[in-house]
């Protein structure tokens, strides 16, 4: 079965009792038992629920493994993995560019509890090998990363980590299983913010953990029930509905991202464009090897002042200013003040996260409208400079020029 067929048919037969083409939402907290402890596979909806079980079966199928557990958010999913595997004294290796919430959970929750975080450029393999130690328990890969869309060689990192008995977790949120299959590259665990492309309509907060091996999965599955951060049946149903158009949506997101990246490249007010499909992008060759599409995200640095960046992101017609990404309706954000604000300023600077970086999540609108919206914004920045200074020479200092 091909990918798009699986999003519609895998684990989703018509409902057996009535023939309903789309199974109903099993909006129940508990189940009637025939005798104490005798049930039909369900006893309490924190532990298991038929709508949730359907969603878990589809996600597992799409990532090509047997085991999936969904959670009430991407961070709840990550927390379950970290709680299952990171003990006091253990080390975790993370990339320079990592989702701000992941960084916050590690530094504010797991580090105070005794774990150590080693942040390294996973694109520098020698540096990665140097930080691996006898205490390393997990390697955490995001690829492409949030927000600079850096691409790391998952197969190579897995091979090196496995030689030291270290588990590798891949956050596959940005690529989705359509464009990247981390388990085929050697990953032990995959996590998702289902909130994003998988659900796809900016109406659900949800996460998932997947694993190939039952032994690796079991502690996470245990924590799903034991700590209880489970999504509602309704949210699971919404995600099932969203997943059926995953391929269609991703194709449109990716085509829009490509058109936008190329349009921005030619703009004098754009200092740098981050998009894995560009030949000069860090990891482009790896992306060609390990992905089947470059994804739907584009980031860029505006060559301007903080006020200009704020004015640009706050006044677009089709790109709403908001946290999150991966929905049919376009979003943009200013990572330094929003998604990555939980990383302190000096740390962000060290990591190369410029304060003038803007992250775009093109939706499924027509690319001409999206490109026009962005170019209008850049023109407005230029026009404002001319009207306040009377000439183009008096450009405000860009961030990189400030002391
Ligand atoms: C790459 C990545 N991983 C994990 C998360 C966390 O997911 P959630 O917001 O669903 O908790 C996010 C959220 O933006 C993300 O971008």
C-alpha cells in the first residue's frame, strides 16, 4: 500500500457494529465489564480507548513500526521518553538548534533532577564523537531543526551512537513520515508534535512516541498510563481526520515553501534564507539522501532593526503571527521573542539564533498570494525607511552591526 492509501485505510476499517464509514468518537471514560477484570480489551480510557487505539495504529503504520503511544502534547510525549530513559547522572546529547520547549524541559526539569545536557553541533561528527561518554544515555536529533531547518545525518549519528549502546531519539515533527522515515535510518525512538503537520489544522494539541522494539517502547507505554498525559478521544478523532489528507497537504506545503524560499533569495532586505532545498543550505546533500521532500518550512533573516522585524511579522495579510506551524492556514513567528524565548539571549546568540530570524509556516493557500504577502511586507519596510530618513542611505543598523 502506498503512503496516501495507508493514511486513509491503515487501521481504519468501517465501524463493525453499524458499518459507519468513519468510526465514531468513543467518548467514554470507562467500559462495562462482564465480571470483575473481564472486559473486551478496554477498562478505562486513560489506559486505552478505541479512538486513541485507531490513531496509534495509523501512526505506527506510517512510521513503519509496531508501537505508538499518543500523548496530550508533543512535550508530554517527550517528557515520557526522557522520564523513561534519563536518570540522575546520565547525559543526553542535543543539537544546537533544538525546539525551545525541549531545551526548557531539559534545563529546567531534568537537569535539576541530576541529568546533564551536552549541546553540540550534530553536523560536526568529530565534535559529536568527542562528547559521547560512558554516561551518555540518549542522543536527541531534530532534523530539520526548529527554527533554522538544519539537517543532520541521522544514519551516521545512529551508527556511532549504537556502537556505544546509546539510544537515538528523532523528533520527526518537521519532516513528517511522508518526507522522512527515521526508523529506516536507524532511530530507536521517534517523537512528534502531532499538533503540527500530522493533525494539520491548528485545532489540536497532541504528541506521539513511536518505537521499533517492544522493549524500548514498554517504559514509555507504561508512563502513558501511569502519569496520564493522554489526549481526549475527540482530539484523536480530529487527528485521524487530518491524517487522511497528510500527503496532499504536505505536497502543497512543500511547493509553497519552495516558491517562497526562491522568492526571498532575490530580496535585498533578506540577509539569509534557511530552506533545506537550497544547494547552499547546511545539510542539503544529506537532505537529498535521507528525505523524500524538503518539508514545508522556510526561515529567513531580515536585514533590519528589531522594530522592522516586529512590524513585518505583525502586519502580514495571510501569515498570521502565532506560535506553532504545520496548519493549512499560514503562520509566521519571531523565534527570539516567541518559540525560542525560553532560551536566554546570550545562549541564543551562541547557538547562532539571530534576533532577526523569522520563521514561516506556509499553509495550503495559493503560493502567489503567500509570496505577494511577503514581498509587500519587505516593500513596506523599505518604504518606511525612505519616509523616515528621506533616503535609502540612512538604513538603521542591523543586529549584526550593533555592538
Ligand atoms: C520540533 C518540535 N518538537 C516538539 C514540540 C512540542 O510540541 P507541543 O507544542 O505539541 O507540545 C514542538 C512545538 O512547537 C516542536 O516544534
